[in-house]
């Protein structure tokens, strides 16, 4: 696609791929946002501590952290289409396999290892890489819609899991979530999901290799702007994952009944959707630090409201929504800014490395949150720490400067 391609034309050609990627991204988030609903039944049946239950996501995040750069490099070479299709099928089966839990902690760990390996192929790096190659003028909005999948998962996963558990039990809930949700994603990916490289290969419309502009990997690793984006995401991911995984319990332990706690936690997902789409629309139109700073700093307000110093459901709902907004906006901001400050030449490897840092925080966050609760008997200390940490992350976006003007590759033949 060339520079003259309009945003409307990009959407006419690319919306099916964005839709399929959005549903795929939503399934990737189910493992995280459904756990808080499964915690109660698993605690009752197996007598596991919350630290132990949180360890699964730590393993999952650790695998994503270690595998991120490698999957990113693979994406830059072969594209994303078949990686996502095969990965979605395997991930759905691996998620459903949690229904076989017998009470063995070794089995819990093994299932998370298997799922984590399969899910490397459907993480945000994969979808962001593919969508970034087919959008230029409206890239931020396309990424926002795609990444809205995580907000959809954050909104629906706790509600659907709670209702499935109530109606059928936790084992059947794992099966329905795994095979059902991944099945819908596959039904969209196979006919609709194509990136630049798969379009070239399947249409055989050109013989020249696809060349995209951007930084070499060593240059990106030395670029202060890329480093600051990575550090901000590490901080946000660490506190954000810990709070998100335990959000239903944080709300319920502030005097809210479980059904209402699930609904309040779900508002974080809806706010995340607003954060992604709103910030996505703005970033296509406005450069500068204000939008990234405000997007992250909103989370600090949310963590403050969740400390427990305020009574009633209103501050808890506002806090959940602020946290969800920041989480949604943060992922959108980072995916887009990396594509602008580092370019697309090695986007998969660069964003994959940043994603690995995020997953390092995601790996530590749930266990830290669980440990804080086990030690103190509440989540108040967790939120007292989270608020200033997220504010520091927001400040890292101040003064990043204008986007680099990379030499453009001639990709006008991609859609011919």
C-alpha cells in the first residue's frame, strides 16, 4: 500500500482481517480474566492458596516472556496467517484440557506450560505485527479495534465463566470456554485473516520481496524512546496484571456480593474498550505526550480508588473502570508508538522483545498480588503500591518527540 492510500480504502480492504484478529485477541485474554472466577471453585475443591493459583499465570507469562523475541523474529520472516490458525486450534484444546485437573499442583503447572507454548502464536505481538503491515493511514485505529479483543475478553470472560460454572461446574466451563471461544475465532481466521506476506504468497502477484521501513534491531535496542516505552510497559504490566487477575476478589472483599463483584469487574473491560478506541482515534491525528501520559495516568487514579478507603460500589466501579481504561489504552499506545518510533522492518522482533518485558511483569504481578493478600489479609497494600508505580510509568512518555521519518519501502504492489 502506498502513502496515497486513504484510510477508507485501507478499511475497505482490511476490515475482515481486523475482525478476525480482534476475536483471536479476545481468546488470548480469556486465560487471564477468567481465573478470578475460577479461583473460588478451585480453592474449595483442592484447597490451594491464592499464591498457588496465581502461579499458573506466572508460568504462562514467563513462557510468553522467553518466547516473545523468537516468535517476533519468525513473524518478520514468514508472516502471521498460518501461525495464528494453527496456534488458535492448539490453544483452544490446551485451554479445554484444564477440565482434567485432579488436584495435583504438578498437573496445574504442566497444563500452564502446554497452554503457554501454544499461546505464543496468538499473543498481541502476532496480531499487532499482521495488522500493522496492512494499515498505514489508519494504523492506530486498526490496532485499537484489534486490541479491543482483550477488552472484550476482559468484559465477557468473567461473566461467561461465572455463568458456566454456576450452570455446569468449573470443568465444563473450561471446555466451553476453550473449544467454543477458540472455535469462533478459527471460523473467522481461516477465510478472513491475511497479512501483507500471506497476501503476496497466496495471490502470487509479485516476485520482489516485501520490504518494510524501520530500525535495525541493534539500533532499536539503543533508542531511548523505545527503551522508555518498554520500561513503562514493564511497570504497568506488573501492577496491572496483579490487580486484574484478582479484581473480582478485590471488589468482593470490599463488601460487594459475588454476582455484583463480577459485574463491577466486567466494567473494566468495557472501559478498556473505550480506552483502546478513543486513544486509537486520537493517535492517528495527534502526536505528543499528552495522550500517552493521560492514558497511563488514569490507571493511577483507579488504583487509588480501589484501596478501600471509600465505601460503597460507586468508587469501586469507577476504580475498576479507570484501571480498565488505562490497561486498554496502554496496550494500544505501546503497539502504535513502537510501529512509529521503531518502524515495521523488524516490528515483530522489537515489539516481541517489549512484549516479553511486559510478560515479565505479567508473570510477577499475580503472584505478588496473591502473596500480598496472603501476608496482609487484604489487597489494600497492593493498591497503595500500584498507584504511584503507574504514575511513574505515565511520566516516561513525556518528551518522546516527533516520529522518525524512515525511508519508505515501495509496498504499493502488495494489493495489486
